[in-house]
């Protein structure tokens, strides 16, 4: 037996150990990829989810370390992926460590282990490459003695990838600091020809491409158009109960993940909401509950993302249409990896177009935001922190962070961060946004959405459509989808009675208005004696919003009343009466007031009067608008929003005791967004002596 045969036999033994299967053998392409890495080549593996891409770099790491090579540096985009990879490494006795935002207390110990050659694999996110401390302390130390460099989910490196992440651009620059013969592995399940060619251009034309078929033989695909949320909720409640096993329902927003979860729970279906705002510990617990089949359904945003592995997942349902065929293939491909049959159902609703348009339009920072940032930084000799930039520029915090990251990743970069402050570089004077590239990528995103529309209306094999869209070469009818075999199809209609119940549920899905605990950091009022922490005696009590702006049902009525008719209908009055009656406030409000407007003085006032009459509560106007300020909707961060309303309102409390103006009150407004107007007016009312303030608004304006 020659050395190569011996090495392959070793690798096979390790494969069987990792899979806990004494009969396991390599799939086509797995050993060839490992072998190329052992010969210090660069390899791109494009294989469907569940093929075993992680096994390639795990076994390559094991074999390279046994040959005396340095550690493996693995770039992985999500914490859930990192957790899975560390667990997998333990089965092969590979010492894997991760440096990420959830284990700060372990960093020093991990750094010491690396220096003592006790770590086989270091796993980081691409964002970690931007950390100056990581680069100086750890990256510089390991870069000269790396054994293998791995880019997991490598489609993120491409501008044309469905999940392009700007921080992945750092990877190509870091490669220039490594040895030229360092073996490099890039893996992805979701790359069409354009993405493959882009990765090839960035990693070198000599890269070995290992690409397999994308067909998922166990999946029964089906598309169903259900315009309203109530129809989809009713269908989901019925269908998930009828399906064996557990599964995932993908939604586009955090709000919908919580909404669908509550509906399923209301119908006796064990379910949990999964989204980006959960802690790493909470996410892990929810993943494990689904893996153990302790939850029937995990209602998830794309925060569940890449790398989640449950081989017996029985179904994946999309509550809304995803951004692209590639997104859809990646997500629906989580089902049926180790079972003979699984369902992949795509539901399409009226709000899909609005949601997709929002995400496409907000994918890149605008030229105006970039120009304002650069001008502000060029005018500051010492640089500006993110908070200071918000004071200087009217821009949302998320948009500011997006623009700063975008600019810092340009080459050469017009901005840099030094000692927690952003500074303009020499490049800033002649920097120009590559608008042609942005327009090209945006056009691609619109084309991807059109492809999803085409998929929804496709009348032939659905799996073949996905394969063709991903440039697969081995395409043939699957024989299982609803088009190939209609007898396999699930019901395409919802129970009318359950649809009615779902609409009632939606109408009663009121949203809590969160209290602000602090005034904006560093803000100084010119007209009020407020600063720092908002005292409890100045805060409002719990508040409620009837609905979400423009959502089906009441959301559309609020939009029509505000934007089209200049009058809120009696239907909204009655809905707020029902919401109030179910609220059971204690102490109960004794009167009603509202937040006035100079632009439209009658709209909210009229609604508040009619509501007060229906509630049999006294109506009183005690807030006056004394400054004709800008619309709060045009103010995009907390500093700008509070500055805009500083001095805009005054409270005039009548002295007549019989009016009982100091008793608890309802404070009415039409829209809540940041919540600062309600926070300030409530503080003024409380300061004037009102004992309790309960905000009640018609709609919450949110995109989350």
C-alpha cells in the first residue's frame, strides 16, 4: 500500500468515526477534494446541503495536522454554523475553538492555547478580520504557520451571491498575507455559474472546482398563492397538524415570526419564534428543541440561516416569497436530508412585493448618506464616534452602520476607525461611489425576484426549474412535485371558518409600545429640564398600537384614513374600543387627550373625540403644539428626533378641580415609530401632574 492509499484509508476510518457508521464511504468528490488540499491546492466545492462539505475540511484538518502542518483557519458567517462545526470537530478529536462576540471571557485563554499549539482549528466570522486586536494578536501570529484556510459559505464572497456580505471582502485581502502555496478550500451549496466564476476570479483561475448535482430526491415541492395573511395562517394551522414530523416555517420579518408562532400556539401546535434579536443561548436552545422534535415548528427568519442540520426535517414552508431562487433552494433544502419524503411548500401573499422592494431598495447606502458622512468626518480633525455622527447627520443608526462598513471595505477606503472614532482618509477627497456596480447588482436582485415570480407560476417540474436556475447540468423531472405528480399535492385552499378566526386573531394582534428608559446619549434639551435617565415618575405606563402600518385589515384602513381620506373610519374607532375593553387597565383612565398636529389639526383630534365618546370618557385638549417643526417621519435617528420636538409641545392643565385633569388618561396618536413624541409628551403630562398616561395609537410604523 503506497502512502496515498494509506492516507485515504486513514481518511475513510476517520469518516466512519465521525459518522458513527462502520460502513460509511466517501461520496463522489469528497476524497478528491481532500486529496487536492493535501497537495496544497485551492479547491471550490459546490454541493447541495447535506452532501458533506464540512467533512472535507474536518478530515483535511485531521490529516494535515498529523503531517505536522499548522492550524486551520475557518471563516464561517453565522454563530449557529460555528456551534455546529465545533460539535462536529469533537467527534474527530479535533481541538476547535472560536473567537466571537459571545465568548469574550474566553479570548485570553484561547489565545494562549493557540500560542501553545493546542488548537487544531480556529473558527471566526469574517467581521472578526476587521478587529484590530484580533489582527495584531492572533492573525499575525498564525498567518505564517497556517496549515489550511477555509471559506465556508463562499457565495458570500461574491458581489453576485444571493447573500453577499461586505465583510467577506476582507478575506481576499488577508489571503495576500499568507504563503502562496497555502491550501485553500471554499465551500457553498448555492452558487450559479456567475457566482462560481466570480469566486474563481478572486481565489485564482487554477482553483479546482468540485461541483455536483443539486437535485433533492426526497422533496415534494409545491407552490400555493394565498393573498391574505388570514388565509395562510388558516392553511398553516391545518397543514402542519396533518404533516408527520417537525419542520420550519420561514418568514421575512421578526414580527411575523412572533405572529405566526402565537397563532400556531393558539391552535395547539408546539412552536417557537426564531430571529436575530435572540441571544446565542436562546437560539441554541430553540435549535435543539426542534432537533429533538420537542417543537413541531420553528418559525424562523433567515437568522436560522446556513448550516442548521436536522436530517429528518419533514417540511419547510415559506410564509412569504424569499428574495431569490438561491435563497429558496438553500432554505427548502434543509428538509428531507435523511428521510424518503419531505415537503417544500412556497406560499405567496399580497405583501411579498412590498417586502422584497424594501429589502432591495435598502441594500446599499445612498449617495447622500455617504456624502454627508464624508463631509462630517473631513470637517472633524479628531474624528467622530458613531454617536457623534448621528448628532451631525440625519440618518438612521442602521443605515449609518451600513454606510460606514461599506466605506471601510472600499479599496482604498475613504474612512477608517481609530480608537473608537471614525476618521476620513486621504482617499475621501476624491472618493466616488461606484454607482454603476450598485445599479448592476440592484438590477440582478430585481431579476432574481422576477425569477421567483416565474417559479410561482411554473407549470412543469419545480425541482427542474430550481436546478436550471442554479445552472445544474443533470436536469430531469423529479416525479414528486405537485406539477409532476398532482396526487402528491397538499390542499390549496383554507378552511373558511378558520380563515375568519385567523382574521379575528390578526385584528387582535395589538402591539406593545415600549417605554424609553433614557434620553439620547449626550443630548441637551433647550426647552425642558430633562437629561440622562428618564425618571419613572415621567414615564408613560404600558401603551398599545392597534395594528401595523399598511398591514392587512386595520393597517390598510389606517393608511387610507391618513393618506387618502383625511378621516379615520368608525371601524377603527370600534376596533380601538374592543382593544381598550380587553386591556383591563388599572388604574383605569378617566379622560382622553391626544397629541396635536399643526399640519393636520383635525385628523387625530376628531378620532380621539369619537373614541372618548364611545368609551364614555371625558375628552380634553391639554397638549398644545407651539412650534411648527419638521415631520418626525423625516427625522431618522434618536438625536435628530428628540431635537426636532424639543420645545414643540406645551401642557395647559385647567385649574378646575371638577375636570379631574390629573387622573389617569389615554393619550391618543395615529402613528408611532421611534416613540419619542409619545415619550416626551407623556413626560410633560406627568410633569404637569397627570398621575398615569396610557398611550393608544392606531398603527405602529415598523419594518422589522
